[in-house]
C-alpha cells in the first residue's frame, strides 16, 4: 500500500512540474489607433502625442493600451516607451506621466483630460476613467524637465521600479475597479504649467511623441506576464501526509 501512495504522489508532482513549466509571456503592444492629443476645446485623434503649447493652446498626449486576459497570468512588469518624432522643448513646464484609469472599447479622446498643473485633483468619476472617487496615478513626476531639448529619436521610458508600479496599478484596475480584458488603460503625458500663456507666439513650445500611425515609433507598452502559481504546489506540501496515511 505504501508503494501505491508513492506512485500517486509522484504522478501529482509530475502534474505540478508541468504547470510550473509554463513560460512567461511578453507582450509588445502599440497604442490604439484613436490615440493622439487633447487640448482645451477638442482633440486630435490618430495623431502624435503633443506635449506643451501648440496652435490654439496647451496640449497633452494620450495613449490607449488594451488590457490582456489574465485568467492564468499576473502582470509582473509594464514598461512604457515613448519615442520623440518631432523635437522641441518646453521652457517653463515639466512633462508629467499619468495613468488616468481605463475606458471601454473603442477608446476615444476626451478634451477635458488636459492638465496644465502639477497635481491632478479630479477623480475617475469626473474624468470618466473607471476609477470612481479615486484620483489618477502620477506614475512619473518630471518625465521630461523644463528646458530639456527633445530631439527626434529620443525616448522616454519607465525605469524598473516605475514599470513594477505600473504593473501593480494595471492589476488594480481588474481587482478593484472592474476592468476586464479588452478594456483600455489611459496614459497621459501633460505639461505641469501653462506653457501657452494665451498667445500663439508660444505655439512652438512643445515636442511630440509618436502616435499609433508611426509604426515602430508609436507609443509602446511591454507587458511581462507570469503564470499564476498552480494549486499543485499544495499537493507537494501534502505529499508526506499522503504517504504516511497510505502506509498506515
């Protein structure tokens, strides 16, 4: 009878090893085609992500990334890469990176998402981004500092710690706010100061990250998904008990 118990445990351990061997999954996802820029009175959809002052006012860049199916995975890391396609600088404003929450498919730009101050005080209910009475996450303060010249080909990228924070926030969208696979996380890059100052003489005080139409230079989110721990691990812990019980 002891031999039968050992065979049973070995079979279950084999199942456990098979489950653990499931590989990590890396997803490179470019922003949805409806990305672009928002300003005070409207938006430019399917365009570059304008950050700073351009014709008519201040602009913020918006990117949308589809949330994946997490039925058997969890998000370990989420690295954002933005590539400059039109150079320039903002003399007095820093560029801040926010995660506003999520929207359902198909995503669309909302002009009121524009921000030209250092702190976002509006909540998800006001912005319509699915996070209720909570305010958006400022993922990176001063992603680009005032006066920095951004040249075509330059990139802005989240570091390791920021990528983990973003992964945790994306997970919270599922667990705490009801997001499901196929919804879209909303990313914003905005000036933290009024660079336009009411005059088109300041309309060149901006730079632009690549939108979805820019191919390899489009906004990119790289997700590293790791298989969820399997319940077979519990079998391994219980194995000695199974053997002893069969032996008795």
